[in-house]
C-alpha cells in the first residue's frame, strides 16, 4: 500500500540522517562513504524487515536510547548498542 511505502521511505531517510550524524562525528570520511553505499543498497530491506518482524517499536526505542547516551556523552555505552 502506498501509505505504508511512504512511511517506510520516511523511516529510512530519517534513520540514515540519524546514523550519518553519528558516523560523521567520528571524523572518518572514507568509512562514512562505505557505510553510505551499504545503506543505499540495504535500506529498503532493513525497513521491510523491521516492519514485517514487528520490530519497529523496539528500533524506535533503541534509537532514543542511543540519542540520550550521545547527549550524555556516554560514548562507551553508546558504541555497545
């Protein structure tokens, strides 16, 4: 359905923006380029798997936890997620 596809596209775009910020902060431009390429090829499958497995809520919670850890500068905990 078109609405579901639009939601999935929104999620993948926002997910990439979130993770790109984290990768960019690492100061590793070549690694970022590799991860960006992998993301572009895998994003639709990751989103579909989250949706089909009912993992969307867990994924959202994990992202909020990661964000809070980053805000608190708890780098060691954040990288273990």
